C-alpha cells in the first residue's frame, strides 16, 4: 500500500502517520491503556503522539448568534474555511427568499410547519457555531417531516430543494431553512434531501429518531456552480434505534456541513457515510461530531473523497467522544482521499477522545494519496488496460459509499454524475502511480 | 501451444544503494501441457519470480530474458502480458472496493478476448465454474476480494484462471492458508484446466501438500534466487522427507566462500 501520505500532498493530521496508515484501511487505535479520569479532558487527551488535536473537549452551543462572536477564520471551527467565500452566509440578513421545494411524501408522512416558539423547535439540539445559530434565528420556525410511529414507508420521502438563482432584481439573498425530521418509534423511513440549483443556502436539519426506529437520511449536494451551502445536521438517536446518514457532495462553490450525533438512550447505532468530489476551486468541508454519552451504542463513520484540479479543496474533521458513562461503546471512523491531480489539497483530521476503558472497540484511520498501485496491478494483471483499471478503481471508490444509500434510482443518478465528472478528467492514464 | 522461456533472469528490488538482488540467474522453460513445481524455502525468491514475470513495477529486471512464444515479455506492460496469455494467481489477492466480482470478471474477459463475451453463455460459464469451485452465487455481487476469507480469495483466483483460459498460469502459493477441503477444490479447478490440455502451469509452493492433488511433471528446487536442482516428481518426495536444509546449507557455503 503506497497511497498513504507519502506523496508530498498536504494532509493535516493530528496523528502519527505510522499509526494511521496500516495495510488496507489503516490501523485500529485500540483500547486506551490509561482511561482519562474526568470529563474535563484537555484537548488531545487521546492523541496519538501527544499532538494537540485542536478540537475542544466540550463544545459551546447556543441559539444566540452573538454568543459566538463573529468568526475571523482563526477559530478552530473556521480555520479551514475560506472566510471570504462563506462571508455572504455569515453576513446574510433574514430574508423571505426560499428554495423551490418538490416533495414526494409516501403514505404515513406528514409535512407541516411550526413557528419558532414551538416546543419542538425549542427542544432541538443547539447550534454549534455562529452560522448555525443565525440559521436557527433567521429560519423563524421549522418545516417538519413527521413519520408516524411504526410506519413502514413504501418508498423514500424525497424533498427536492432547488435554488432559484436569485430574485427578479438580480439579488441573491441568503435562503435560511430549518428542517426537522421526526420519526416515531419503530418506524422505518428513508428521507432524501436533494439540493440543486443556484442559491446561497444555510439549512439546519435535525433528525429525531424514535426508539427502535430505523432511519436513513440522504443529503445530496448537486448544486450549480457558484452555490454556497452551510448547514448543521443533528441526529438524536433513540434507544435501540438505527440511524444512517449518507452525505453526497458533488456541486456548488462552497459546501460546509457539520453533522452531529447524540444518543438519547442505550443500544443506538449510527452510521455516517459521506462521499465528495471536489473539482477546481471547489471547497467541500465535512465536520462530524459523534458524542457517546450513554452505554452500548455504536458508531461507524466512512467518508471518501476525490479531488481533481487546481484549487480543489476538501476538509474532513471526524470527532468522536466516548464519555465516562458510555461503556460498551464500539466506534470506528475512516476517511480516505484520492488525489487525482496536482494542485488539490485534502485535510483530514480524525480525533478520538476516550474517557472509559470499558468499551468494545474504538479506532480511526485516515489516508490521503494517489491511486493504489496494488489495486491497479491486480486489475491490469487480468488484461485490463491501465486507463480502464483506473476508472474502475475510482468508480469503485465512490460506489463503495454510494451503495449505502439503498435507493437504486438515486444511486444510478449519482454514479452517472460521477462518471461524467471522471470523463472530464484529462489524460487519466497519464496520472502518476506510485511504486512501493 | 505456448512456451514460456526464462533465461538467466536477474531481478532486484529497491533503488541505488538500497538495491538488493533477489533473483540471480533463473533458467526455466514451461510449455503448454506441462506442470512445473517450484519449491523452495521462505525468502528464496519464488514469489519475486512470479511477480517479475507478471510485471509488478516494484521489481527491476537487471539482466536476462523472458519470452512467451518468442515474444519479449519484459517489453510488455502488465495488461499486455495478461492478454498475451500469462496469468498470475496471487498469494495475497488485492481488495478493490466498490467493484463487483461480476463486473470485474466481465471487464477482464472482455479485455482478454478483445470483445465482450456473449452475455448468455458468459453468465452460464461463470455460474457453472462457480458451482464447481463450490462458491456461493452471491459472490458475484460482492466487491472484489473485500471481506473474502483466505480460501474464498484463492477460489476466486482459480475462478479467474478458469474463465480467462491463459496459456501459462503461475500459481503463487495458492495452497497457503487453505484447509484440506479448500485445497482439494482449488486443486480440482487447476486440474480441470490441465486436462483441457492447453495450459502450462508454474506451481510455486513451500510445501509438498498440494503436489498430492496436482501432480507435477517437473520439480525445481529454488534457493537463494536460482534453481539449484531439477528433477521429476520423485524430487518432491525427497524434499518431503529431507526438507530444504541440505540446499540452504550448501548455498550458504557458496555465499561465504
């Protein structure tokens, strides 16, 4: 395996390469030898090699934007974000602008709206940064998708959110949105958020997963060039419930999504899948925070991204916290980045804080690099030419995540988009392959 | 009829001052219909020989020739070698995430044959070969080698050999890590190809166990990067009883002389 971090590619990593980059998918971090002794863990309490991780042990949350101050770009949560390009969202005023909604609601699903004073809105997990707080404030209530308890939907709930490209005066005010997906106990539902068109959009999404429910949330970002999208996604996973999130970021100028998971009871399971493909000048940032505070929950994170072209930029931050009460936790997170051309930059920062030794397992891995020459050799040794082999590998790299969506038509559409993007790659067969 | 000829092959790994010679003058000829066993202790360079013939970029050819039916194999790219009729069943097959076995097999068959195989016969061929190798049909929809057990990976390698029908098949420690049942199933797959008559087999192994199922016509003892003794099947029996100690000792004396 040679695709790991040996390429002179800029990879920001909080952990030592030797520990991260094992054969295949990377090395398990393994159980800690010295459990932390309190909840007030200093940053980097579990840090391979003692390197500061930058992520605070406790996150400040508030519904008041001013409680966060105006970010300068030096803050930990903003330091990877191009502030000039996200400024239109941060400076955005409350507006009546909306994206166009196209909805497909199967039987057993209700779409309503509640105002800001509604107890549902007041009880949502709080914003973790200024943009999320502004979004909560400016969206003035929430759109609510309700899935009745024990409902078994015959097809996915689809919400197509299309940017309109601005108003008649040529202005493009920020569109603010807050969506709540409330799934009753023992229901089974898939909800697809399908973002497209041109907009400046900041949308909060909260998924409340009832006890024993099984929920898949798919968020597709196929924005037109020039679009800016910020959003905080929260999942509150009920007792013995299963939550799966699949984030697919392909379009837009800047996309910055923060996904948080908390567990409302023991026995919950969360899987966070993501795939992103950044072309020239696109900034795609995915920040995850999985907070294990109750016993016997699992989390599994798999994010894969590819980058091509000058100024392509991706950021992945994967924070997992296992609090003292969260005995029996099992967690693993993996981020892989495939750099297809020079001039692209992928930052990848996994961070695992473990405050109890009584867990089933905890691990993380991160790898950024070029094509895996062993995979290419294997395919070529079966007669497949190098160009076709590379396409198979890259396509497979994406399909590996996309296949978790479980909605065939959507999977096919996304793979077609990815194929088209790969087709645009100049002289794929001339890309360098590293040799062990 | 294929003939693979290896003459005075020298191969090293690493570059510059770190370069280390692994193969030190290998001579070997394998013809269609013949089965050659290459036996040797760990670290003798057996796998290096296999990967060098297949064209792995990690290895540098520093001398000698390899030809297939007179064509210079060393001038060919990895995929050209496969299309010329060489096949390497790997000791450690590589996982290819997101690429299904069926897609992989079809792509490979299309590349080898120069045109897409007829769908109906192809599906039937794959199915019947999988049955013979006692592979669950669900295998076809799994990602290549991902989550396969050791035995499943080796069956998958032999499945490819069966479907791609190479002129010369190199089996690199195909027996390693297999239980008795899996060893029998895999060996039977190899024997089906041998019985069909047109394949030459280069069977690389550390142990004599697999030779009870796949009878070699020739046995070559490989030590310290070259063939040190050649014979018929009786040589394998000698190795079974006496091990490699005599050969290894001899080579060390030569090295220190």
